[in-house]
C-alpha cells in the first residue's frame, strides 16, 4: 500500500485527530520543546528504533513538566514517528486515546504528545530497567531471581486484568516480553498500545481485525481467523510465563528446527515435575521452589489451550501467581542470583521473535541494535488500516 505524501497526510491527520478529541489531561508539547528535551533528537539519546520511528531519552522539569537541561529534572522516553508512516500514525492515535483515558500502576504512563510539521510524538515516563525481554535473553547482566520473575509476572497480570475489566474492555493484542517495561524496583508496566483494540460490544464474543502482532505469541484462533477475544491475550501471557520459567524466547531461529518454537518444544514437559525441572532456566541455579514452578506450569497449560473458551481469565491467572509467590524457597548455602543491571547497559535480544510480517517474508532479525532494553516498534503483518 502506498503512503500519501507528507503534506497531504499531515493536513488530513490533524483534522481527523481534532474530531476525535485528545484527552485533556495529557500535555500538548511543541516540537521545539521536545527538541530541547532530547538535545535536538541527537543520536546519542536514542533508546530504540523500529517501524514506527525512534525512541529518544529526554528530560523534563518534575514540577512543570516543561523541557529541562540534560540530567536535570526527570527522564522521559520520547517516541518520534516517521513522518510518512501510516501505521505509525494509527498507532500514535491509538496510544493517545487509550493511555490518555486509562491509568493504572502497571501501565506505562503517557505524559504528553505532539503533532507538528508532519511529526507525531509521544512522551512517556522513563523505565530505568528496560524490558523484561532484555533481562531474560541478553547475555551479560546477572539473571533475574525467581522472586523478581514472580513480581514481574504478577505486575504484568494486574495490568492486563485491568485492561480486560475496565469500562472500555481493552484487548491488548500484542502481549510479549519486549512490551513489559521495568522501573528501578522491577515493577512491571505494560507499554506500546498501538495495536490495542476495544473489546466486543452488544453481546458479541469477539472483534474481527487484520492479523497483527508477533509470531510465537499470537493465539491460534486469531492467527487462523482474525477473530480477537479477550482471552487471546491470555494465550500471549502464557507464552511469556513460559519464557520466564525457561529463559528461552518464544521463537529462536538459532536453535535446531524442532526447538525453535518454545511452546511446541516444551509444552509436554509442563505436566511432570521432573521433566519441568529439566527445562527450567539454568541461570536461576535451582534457586526456586519446584512446587511453585509446577503450579505456574499448570496455569501456563491452561493459558495455552487451543480453545479460547477453556483458558482462564486474567483474574484467575493472577490468583495462581499470587499463591505461588507465597511458596517460599530458602537457598541452601548458595548465594541467591542477582536481579539485573541498569537499563543504560541493556541490549535488545538478538534472537527476538520477528513480527508476523518478517516471519513470512524474510525471517531476518536485526541483531545489533542497542536500545537500552526498550522494545522496537515493528511493521505489521498487513499494511491495511486497523
């Protein structure tokens, strides 16, 4: 699909946005203000890069939220779109409208926005520890402890449960480890709502949409039909839980063919404690309760049911995780594993599962992007509108 030229694209877009009413509580920044906050979008401030555009680190005053000098005030993440990216525009609008209305401790906070001179930008709180993905798969930092993994899983579950039970009934649609960001205390917050959809209304069970998201996390019914249910998100959550248990990515094309898909290659081991122990992340050095791990393995099996009706609600998943958190394990003469390092040192995992578009067309990963743990924006499977 060809994109309209930037000058026509900008005019039509602004008119469209004005009609849809941006939430008032968000701060409207000028382009000059965001240039000031990011040192004119200098390359050394880049946190991540992808199909939507780039994410830059900036600084604002903690009281007025106006731009400040580098290192003064509070850090923020500024997402800047490619000016002629139709997908980027649609995701920009989706994030403004959803995050401008929704607020929860386990959703990343959207502070403000900008549209000016063919540019569409978003300003978020800065998450010091980067993404869950970077902690699980990147070589270098100390591994996450079992307790921290559970804390992250519970926080992400609370965020997803909030979306599903809010008045708007939001389907996240792209739940994956790279979209779970971590603050300085490893509190998890869901990010990147560009693909989110409002849930079904008027008694309908699903919404129908084009297939987007990331291969390895997308639910089978969505892949097959484009039908999107609230419990399509639950499937993705189960995949991420499996990543957290095993330390393996949902799709890893560097492995032998029969081991590339995490779900297919490990699901049979979740039924038995002895087999489960063999697939647990060795980086945890056995510093976890096998009983707690097995209880989580059972909820993973439920989340990964092919029939979406048989999957648990996120409220049920959250209850299981909280019970597992109460099952304590005391290390026997071994030093507990460390929990990670600062986001300034994070790298994007080289074996990150590619988006559906890449999987079907070139299966080619970008291996060497230093994005401080922030997920990259990705092209969708289909170029048509949401």
